[in-house]
C-alpha cells in the first residue's frame, strides 16, 4: 500500500491484510515513529543536504522540521561551530555561560524541546562604548538559546540559501562587503544616477506577523514556527526589568541575520521583476558625430588598399591615427538616448545601492515605487532624508566607500590596434577625503591645529597604551593599520592610506617616548634596525624573536580576485568535526584521569592564563581554550583549588 509521508513523498509498505484493514491508523503511526527515530540519528550533513536538495523545488513545502531538533548530532555540530566566540563567556540573563557544557546539558535541552516546554530566556541588555563616545545597546542571549538558535540557523540556511538572489551579499557564505563592492564595480558601468537606499531602523522594525507569514510560504510545521516566534517574543532584561519585544529580530541572536535575509529577499525578488520591466532597448543609437568619423575611417582604409606610393600611404596612416584619436574623445553611442534604459541593484543587509541608466525622473520613480513596496508588503519605512538620488559624477556612499563613475579622455591602443578611451564610464571605488581624518581621530592619534586658517596635522601619543609592553603596543598599531587596509584595499586610491600610516607611525614613536620618558629621536635610534622599527620579544620556548612595524605598502587588490568574504560556514557539512564532543564522550578527565561524566571548562582567552595551576599549564601546553574534566576538578577550578 502507498502511505503519504509527512514531507509529501509516498512510502510503500508491505503488510498483512488484517493490519491494513483493521489497524491501518496504528500502522501509519508506527511508520512515522520509526522515521522520527531514524531522522534523530541521521548525520547532520545528510539532514542539511537533504533540505538543500528539496529547497531547489520552488513549490516544495517543508514539513516535520521540528524533529530535526531532537537530533543530538545537530547540537554537537552547533556547539563545535560557535564555542570559540569570546562572547560565549559573557553571562546571559540566566547567569550561565558556555562553561560547564556537558552532554547531559544538551540532553536536557532536547527533552525540553520534545515536550515544547522549552522557553527562550530574555537577552541581557548591556551597553558598549562606540567610537564616537556614545553607547551602543547589545543583547546577550543565554548560551543554551545560542545553541538552539545555531541549529535553527543551519536548518533555515539549508532551506533558503539556494533561493536567495545573487544581488544579496550580507551574512551569506562566500559573500561579503567586498563581493558587493566588486559586483558594483563590474556591473554598474555607465550609470547616470545612484539611489542610496536607507530603511529606517530595519532590524528593530521587522514585523513579526509578516515574517511568520513569509516563513509559512515554505515551512508547514507549526511547532517549528512556534519556536521561532518564541525567540521573536523573548524580550530583554535591562537593570533587572523585563521588556517585551513587539517587533524586530532578537538582538545579538544567531538567527537574526538569516531571518533578516529571508525578510528582505522579498525586496530582492521585487527588484528582480522591476528590472525586467524597466530595462529597455538592446543598445543605444549611434552618435551622429561618431558615425561620421566611422564612415571617414572606412573611406581611408579602403583608399589605403589602392594606394601604391609610400608617401601617400604614410599620409593616409596619419589621417587614420588622427581619426581614431578624435573618435576616442567622443562617445560611440548617444548617451541621451531615452529609449535605452538599464537598472542595477545590490544589497548588503539593510543597505542597498541602485544604479540607473536613465533620467533623474526614472530614479525618483524607482525610489517612490520601492518606498511603496516596503510599506505595503513588508511594513517598513524608507527614509526620504537618507535615501539619496545622486548623479554619478558625484559620489554615492555605500559600505564606507565613495562610489562614482569616471569621466576620462585617457586613451590606449587595444589588441586590434584601435585607440579607445580606457576608463570612461567605469565605476570607481574611492576612499573618501574625510575617512582618514575620521579614523585617526577615532584612534586618538591625531592633534589638529589651525595655522593661518589651515589645518595642521600632528601625531600625538596614546597615554593609555603606555602600561602595555612593547610588543602589545606595536601589535596594536599594526592591527589597526592592517584592518583599515584590508577593508579599503579595493579602493582605486588606496595609496591614500600612506598618510594614515605616517601619522600612526609617529604616534607610536611618541607613545614609546612617553612610556620611557624619552625623546622620539632616541626611541628611533634604540628600536630601528636597518631603518625599520623592530621590537624583540621572548617566545614561550625561550627563543628571542622580532616583530616589525607595518611595512608592506598599500597596493590595490583586484576586486574580482582578492575580495575578502565573510567567515560564514556553508550549511552543507561534508565533514562533520565534533572533537569537543569526542572528548566529552571519552569520559576520562583530561586533568586527573578519573573515569566519569565530563563537563567542558572554557576560558575567554589563553593569554589571560598565568600558568600557575596544573589546569592552566595543561591548556597552555595544548594551546586550547577548553579542557574536558570531571565535575570534581571543575568545582576545584572555580573555588581556586585547581
């Protein structure tokens, strides 16, 4: 007989006639129970790959997803993926951290999911200082909630990743700010107008009901949907006072980025359809002046084939060169052709940039249409003040870069010998004129004085760093220089970072001089080796090593080849690594050797360990921030007897 599986497939069952006729309902129940048990034991890679395969079918709806949360292996993988993050050592509203993780803790978590007694705890609201001196609110979920969210994230990513549009670049595997910028530079050539999209308070204003309805389009599992709604409604605690959340995604939540992408995928698909309707014309009509030069060029080339005398040929070649130069200075196509239109769109998280080949009126209409769509379909508001329409000869701002379209008469001869304008209509990614100044002020390394109405930049020492050792000071400056360069390495003018390095370098000299109550000249004489500032330090093995100040230059990287992608793991797990779980399952204490149920002890940083206790020495020797130990040893560590 054929029995419909929960996911829509049919299962063929051989059974005795008495069972089919008399106890068919029970038989079906037993089959489903068997399948649940089987799925609970399936490897994570098989589960996620199966979801990914089915996601390619547009009409497919996912049922019985909730049972995936009963699979211990899924939690093992989730634990392995997120354990190394330092934030896991920050207490949530339950007072716990990742420390004391155990197999029993995971089992209890799964049991609460099975009977749906699991209730996410409110995140703990804390405030961290921003570079501008203000405070940024940050939500700290409990670690148990993080673990469940990571499993949900893997499931959602397997379902939706293959359905997201190519224009989306935020919080996706093998995507980043750099891939978004590279896409703009490659495809926005010839753009006349930019539309800089800004959605008011996107992450705080995601409508819960709208999000749930979007999820229901692909997911037909009420228990799974209810669990996501629980996270959306979990709220937060600030100063011991509970606050409800009526909109937005969980602040600091692992599932928030994927939920945001699922939400804004509706905008991406709307823009995909909009582009199909907007784009018009196979190409621009020919520029009349260029056409005339083209006819003249053909006449010259034809005449050259019939000329016998070298002097006359030389004269014609001169005319041909002049013709090519003149043609290179004008557009081949009519840039004012109203019958030719193109639209390009790229999104990173809630930021998006639109490039329009068309009129300003076209750009204004696009802005209004998007505004209407966001309000009507997604209950979001487009900021009129911040959603700017900018001519491409000026700079549009996107992901920290300034973007414009180059107008250039510079020419070069191609492989076919034809002279063409080399850079005309090409997109430029630029470091803004105020960026370096802003970053230097943020790092507190720059003092600005006015002299005759002009700014004079002077490096200044950083007094707070003087308590650190020499290597820490040097590494701090190197890290800040490399960080800025890595992000802006796609900029056409990334050489401008040389001025940033200059101020940082002399600020470092002054910081060392401040620390040792000396002068910059003496510091340079002491530390420079062959003209390079060098710090010697002792390694753990006792050997003396050297570290130098950044001296690698600021060569521009190719956006197509050297783009840096976000470190987000793919939902397809081809090799599952659960070394942490393997160590817990060994049931042999890594500290005392006792045979017992183990817990995992975590530390935030290895550098914080002093190496005085046996457990510290062991973790330092193994270069691990974790140690699997028995409950007795774990208790001794926390009371200071380890």
